């Protein structure tokens, strides 16, 4: 969808209609749905765009916002070759019957870029066993061995002291 701040009346892009305070993306028919709905909306405009409200769903989440340099492809034809700003939103509607209006899109206060970053972690394994498991096991085994050795040394010392301090039996003098 292409939306601009200064589109002349009646010249909004397909699927977008000029409204009293900006561009409108129709959503009211979705309230008739029986299953939860989701919306993925991509807006190409001179500036970053944002919906005015939630219209009965979860809060719209920006998934991408940034300047694009149109080429001679479809985006270039859509923008007339002018630089543009792409804003992508996702929104979920768990109860479509609560949709109470259409999305009114307006220019955001700032053209702040945003890019979602996804980190993928991989567990390091050797022969199917996580590497951290033998490492932690080795440390625990070493600690247990050290404690057992200390207890053994202490027990021997205590036996040695008690043997030297034991009363000696005296033989009767006859």
C-alpha cells in the first residue's frame, strides 16, 4: 500500500481510502470472521506511518521501518522513482467481533528506523551430549573428591590424636 501525506483527494492507492485525518485501511468487514484474524500491513510512504489505534485487537507491532531506495522494479513504479519509507505492521485480532473501526494511518512523529533482530542459539553437543553437561559433571566430581579427601585426612588425624591420648592400662603390682 502506498500512502502519502499530500495525496490529492480520490488519488489514494488501491486498498487505501482518504479519510478526514489521514489514510484509511478497511478492517470493519473482518469483524464478521468466526476465527481469530491476523493482519500484515506494509505501507510505502514518504515518511514512517502508524495506525491511530488498536481498533479492537492487540496493539499493532512494527516489524520493520526504514528508508528504501526504489529501483526500476515494482516499488520504483509505485513511488515514481522517489525515495520512500517502508513501514511494516503485524496485528492480531483474537476476537474479531471486537473490531470497531478501520485503521486510520497517519505520519509518525519521527522517521525512526526499526529492524527486528532474531537471535538463533545452538546448543553445542558432542556425540549428542550437551558439552556443558560433562564440563559441569567434571567440576562437581572434582569438588566431591576434594571434600572426601579432606574428610579422610581429618578423620585420620582425629584417630591419631585419640590413640595417643588414650589412658594406658596399668598392671597391678604384686
